[in-house]
């Protein structure tokens, strides 16, 4: 008989169990950075909950107060879901994890819960599971980003995205990587950008966000934790192959000379 349980990680458990993403490469820089990042965020109230089915990892969810979130959204008083992953669909794992977040939001007297989705990449949670659990689509942003909310009060101010995305991009002409270590795959994504730029002898400026204020002020997308900009245009907000990096950079370099 299946036994499903949820384990909420803390500093001590993280040391023994570790986070789930990139777990197959525990010695990688990305995995180490993610666990270090989690250790620092627990003090801010971040929740990282693993779901186990017969002691086997079956899913996890990560969420925190909007005021400490790695997503670019105005949502003070809400919880923000960073990540949701399950090993199999159709077993109710995702709903269990979402309900855990909603229960915490109620206990903390939050205005509700928000999540950012994007159908063009697997780097964000899938929109469908949230719509199934009564979240509402309330805002959109360039590059197919969507803001969904589960309100816990009809009187609460609704969260919203900034509206100056184009102006943010224009601040950067040189090839620039903006990043946070909330996702362990950021390191791999960075390495591919560096390798592609090196093939074309294009210098890269690397900016690591030190706090939420920097992220809210400079990130050119709601995703927040990884953006690559060149000549005022967004190259990507997720991992690309080295070949794709070279192709995109060549196109932009060529166009700028025309």
C-alpha cells in the first residue's frame, strides 16, 4: 500500500538529505550553490517541502514570503511559489503540495498565494495544475510569463507585474548575465553562455543579485533568477546549448552592423 508523506526541510535535514534539483550531481557548483542558498533562506521563512511515496522522492515545492521571493512581482502579503515538481502526474502529488502551501498561507494570515508560469519553458511550474486547484490568471508579461493567484481575501490588493520591462533591457548593451542561485541549473546555463561568447571573443559581464531590491530593479523578466542581455535585447531566461548561444549572438552582432 502506498504511503505518502511530506517532509519540510530545515538546515539540519538539508545537510543530510539535500535539495532535489540536480541531485545526480551533488559535487557540482550548481548543486552546492543551491543548498547554500537554501540554508540562508530558511531564516527568512522559506519552505522547501519534499513529498515521499513509500520513502521514495515523488515531488517537492518551494515557496516563501513575496518580500523575500526570487520572482519579480509586486505581491506584498502573499506567499510566492518558486518551484513545483512531481515524478508522476495523475497521482495527486501536485495538489497535495499546493494544499500544503495554501495551509501555511492561511496559518500565516497571508492575502493569498501566487505563482509565475511560462508555457515556453520547463523552468517554471506548469499552469494547468494551478488552474485545476482554483488559481486565477490575473496578469501577463512579455515572453509568455503569466501571474496566477489564489486569493484568501476578496478585499486584498491583487499582485501585479512591473510594466517597465523594455526600459530594463535598454540599460544593458554589453553581453550581460543577471542571476541568482535559487535554481541549481543557473550555473550550467551560465557556463554555456560563457562558452558561446568565448567562441566569438565577446566579453561577458556577470552580475549576481545580492538582494531582492536589486532583482526587482534590474531583472528584465518576472522569472528573476537568470537573464542574458545583449545590445538591449533579451537572449534568454533559461539554459541554452552552446550552439544556440553562438547562433543568437552572431545574429545580433550581424544586425547591429547593418
